[in-house]
C-alpha cells in the first residue's frame, strides 16, 4: 500500500464516452420492457424545440437534473422509462426558418438529427431512443388532430370571433402568455388588438377542478401559486343595473357588492355589444371615434392604464339597484370585454382606477366603507375593508354630475323594490365588510337584482394560429351541416408542401392561398365543403406527448389503454417554472377532459412536478445580445459530459440554478481526475478502514437524502469531502470504492462506468443496487475535528466528544502534517469550535 498519493493519471473523457455510449446502445441498456415492467417509474422531461443552432446550457441543466433522478430511482430498483423527443412545430421553428431563408420542413429534419446525434446522445443521459417522438411527424400529428376531434365532438372546442393579440412581425395570434408588457415576447414589438374568427378550447369549464386539485398534487409550490393566480378565482355577485327606458339590464360582476351604494356611474368596454345601441345620437360621433382609438391599443396598455384616464359619456343612464340613483353610462378603455361582462359599476371612493377616472371627469365620489383616520380620501381610493357607511335605503341624495358638492333632487324610490321585498327600507351601516357583502347580496337577490357568483380570470384557450408550420385544424365547414370534424380514417390532414409559406398582414393563414387544400367533402352529407385553413397552437402538440411515448410504435391508436394505465400518471416531471401558465395548465386541462371522456385512467397527468432553476452568466440572463451564451458543445469537448453535468449541478440548489463561470468548472474536473487517479493506483480486498467506514456511511446517508430532495450541489460536496478523506487515509478497499462509485453514478455516469470496470466488478454500475447506510456506523461517542493552520485544512482528528481545547491543541501539535504546516512557529491564536474545528493561527 503506498504511503502517499498516486501520481496523476489523465482521464480521457472522450475515449471513455465513446466506449460506454457504444456499449450502452449495443446492449440497449436503457430500454424498458414497458408491458412487463414490475415497478414502473415514468421519468419525464420537457422535450426541446429543435429550432435554432442547437441545445443551450439551460436545456443541459434541465435534462441533467432529471436524468440524475431517473438513474437514482433505477438503482433503487425501479423500471425507469426516460424517453426523449422533439417539439418541432410552432412559431419558434418557423421564425428561425424564415430568418435563415430555409423551408421549415427541411430545416427541422436536419436540426432534429443534430440535436439527437451530436448533442443529446453526448450528455450521458439514459434516454430510451426506441420511443422517440417528433410533433412534426404525420404519425404523431395524426393523433394530435384526433385529440382535437374528441374535444370537438364533446362540445369542448368551438369557433367564434374574438379580440386577440396580433404580432405584426410574427404575423399571427399570440396567447396572452406570449406577450410581456404589451410586447411580443419574441420580437419585443407592441402587439395589436384584432378581431378574428378563432378556435377555442373550453378550459374555463374546468377552472374550479384545476384549482381544487392544486391542494393535493405533489408539485413545486411556485407552480401551484402561479396557476392559482392565473385561474384567478373571485367570489362576489352579479348585480343587475336597469337601463333607463329599456327592458334589458346591464349585468356586472363585482367582488365588492358591499360597495354598490357608492356606485355613481357605469363604464362599458369599447367592445361592449350594447354600446352602439345605448349611445345617443348627439354623442355617437365622439363615442365611435373614441372606440376606434381605444381598440387599437393593446390589452396590456389598457390594463396598465398609464397616463391620464380617457373615456366618453354615452348619453345613456342606468339605475343603481341599491339606491335607485340615475347614474351615467360611460365608455372607457380601462374596462376589458374579455373580463367579466365587459361592464363595471364604478365606485370611485373604493377603487383606484374609478377614483382616477372620477377625478379626471369630475364625477361624484361617495364613501360607503370607513377608512383609517389618517387616510386621505381626497387623494386616493380606500380599497381595504372597514365598516359600511351610507349604506341604507332610502338613500341620501346623490351628488350631481357637475361636482360632488351639488345635489340632485330626491324622488320616491320605493317603487323600484319588488313587492314582498325588504319593505322599502334597509340599513347596512356599521357592518364589517365580509358580513356586509353577504347581507347586501342577499337583500338584492331577494328583489331579483343580484345573484351570488364565482368568477375566474382564466379564459378559454385560443388554439388557432394564422401560420403555416403546424398541424392543420381537422375540421371542414359545410354550408348545410356547419362545422364537421374530419373522421379518424381521413386523418392525418396532411400539411401540404408550400414554398410560399410566409404569413402576411392580411390575417389569413398561408394555407388559405392553397386552393387544393381548401377543397373538401362534408363527412356528414358528402357535399362540397371548405377545409379549415388555420393550424393549431403547438401547445396542443406538447399537451399530450407523454401519452404517446409508451405507444409510439402503434399506428392504429393514440395510446394503448393497458400501457397507459400501467405508466400513468407520470411519476416525475421536471421542467421550467416559466411554463406554469401555458404548457402545464393546458396539459392538466387536456388530461381532465380526456379522463372525463373515458379515454384516460387519471385526471392529473403528473404525480410529481419539480421546477428547476435558471442558469445565468455574469449575473444576467443569457442572450446573444449580451454575448454571454454558453455553448455546451465546447465544454463537453474540453471537459467531458461528466464534468459539465456535475458542474451545472454544483452551481447551486437545483430549484434555483446559479451563475456560470469558466474558472469554476475546472475545479470540478480536478475532482473527477482525482477519482480516476486514485483508482488507477489499484484496490485491495481489505475491509474499509474504520474512520473511512464511518465517513462512507455518512456520505451514503447524505447523498441519498440530497438526491431525493434535489440538493445536487450538497450531494456533490459530500462526495468531494469523502474523496479527500479517503485519499488522505490511503483507502484502497474495493468495498469502499464500490460504494463511492455507485453514489457518483447518477451524477457522472461515464466515469462511474469506467471506475466500476477498474474495480473489476460486473458490468454495469447502472444496474447495481443503491447502497444503504448502517446507522450503527453513525452512532459514535467520538467527534471528528477538522484541524486548520491559518485557515487551511491540515489534518482531521478523531477524538472523544467534548475533548477540551487544551487537549486538542496538544494532539494537533503532535501531528506531523500540522507540525510541517506550522514550520516551527508558535501558535499566535487558537480558534476552537467544540467537536468540529480547531484553527491554529501562526
């Protein structure tokens, strides 16, 4: 046994990677017998867009963390299915194709091959390539179209005219989530509002279930919170305001029905369907001009409402259902047609937007909720809770439109109450806000003027895209039979080859320029029909891909029922939190809908979802404009996949990510080189030494707990610490190193396989059981004290617990390594942390 470390032996990462990747592929090591697997564990990761030059470091970070989980649970005895595919349809791929002047079909085929062969296969991940899918393959999008037809036939898909976000550069509709601050997230240009016929999916029918299930699904809390906010459940009431001289009412939803006594005017969205009818002739010209201006603004601009409030009086009036006041109806752009009914009751004393509007146009402000004594209601609205005030019927006179200090003539309002109602009188003053909400709603409901209601911010999923690169909507329109779904035996509706595929400003999809594609036969009557020319949002492609993976070899069915029942829900799904309100919410909706149709055994798609963090560089998000993009290929070439994997995981907690540094990655490579160098010195069949045995079992415990909790950085730190101790003590036990290599295997699979072979053990390390720690080795009356000289580690002392500082110093000075570091100099200062640390300053 050598008494000093072995000379450094270079680890040839490229040769080892070629060697073991070839062996794994030849042996089909990572392919699973899906039908007969006794302990299924479905390990899913978000498949990439093969749209640009290749994978970025964020992809590698995400895939590595997910692969570590798959490898760990495989060694824990599970049959781990870890497939991979390509989300290759959509605007990202098409825009990149247009940027470089190449047809997307040819570009994507080449990019998929590059992603798979030159990048993904080099990551050391245990991908099962026998179940690869690509969303642009007709064998895949046939079933995407079939999924749509199931929803259509169930009444969950419909077409209507709607105001949508239009990007003038993308030349297509964008989802709300694809805009940021009124700008296209991809191009950074302002989006426009357009009214277009669009296909929608009724995700709003599932709003409450989507919300309820968040209470029990095992997902990252950051994702659950984002979805709760996006679904946006609001409890309140619909209040009915009678329109003067008309039969119908203006219905408004409010979460604060207790403030209705303070509603002094009504506001309609510029798109409200009753606006043209309500506008009086003397106001029509200026209202129409205002509507033209307001509807040209983006929804985000209107939501943010920056600058002075704008609006126009329509000339019409309605009646406040609580007070009977005759209040004016205005139109203003801060009310959106897509939220609620497109009309609001304006309570300027208790809503800041209404307050600002009332101040601008000198409209009455009536306080109906008490506020703190130090709050100035002349400067801002009080939006909090309090006690009701000025909430009685008959009410006090309403200040006139000309200014809040002028009075309108009062009139007898009791006829506005229904017979058998509240007897013409009511008093809600002094009630706390929650009780006032219930009592006032009940009072108005008894008169037919209110209805308790739960409402959601969530809106139906706009599926249409006026682009080329996507699966065509599988619907035809017949003048006699209306919209009809294309039957299964006519699927897929193939995307035709078009060299002139670029979108234009007309709003019409490129497929509208293909007359042969547009012609079809009605499935119901056999007559002439017109094929739908929109394509579908690629979020539908990715909302069901995990269902296709196990059944990817079947061309007669979307998913095999028995395999799906066996492998669903997905055991572990890992991805970015930026997908919380698109992909993840859409996926949950689709799974629920298909479950209700009897097509799936579960209503939630993923047993567990974990949101990973983000890799930045120089403290900033990576982008080409900043010049801080990391190309993973260069680092894998230079350092090897194992080093790159371990470094990314070592940057920080996996749910947070970290800051990439060229200098720090070399330190991780040195760690792996030390592993290889030490094992190159040979091993023995001696049992592990007692101090190392205790450290080894401590490492097993920590690495196991850290991997399950996604604390990869501290798991790697534990492995580094054990390696240092083992090298210092010249540990050569095959038994000890077989444990260490298994602990290393999920994180650094290539060098682990090489090390396993160096130990002379049976191939493959990835088929070996995970080691278990023995608590008896962790139960000791001894303490391990780290000895430093001037802050640098020089020795470790195993001593009885609570050994005094004097004794520790005496023992340390007797250690050759400490003595050499002190070089004959006396201690100047001693820092002692009992049972942990002794630092001698010289």
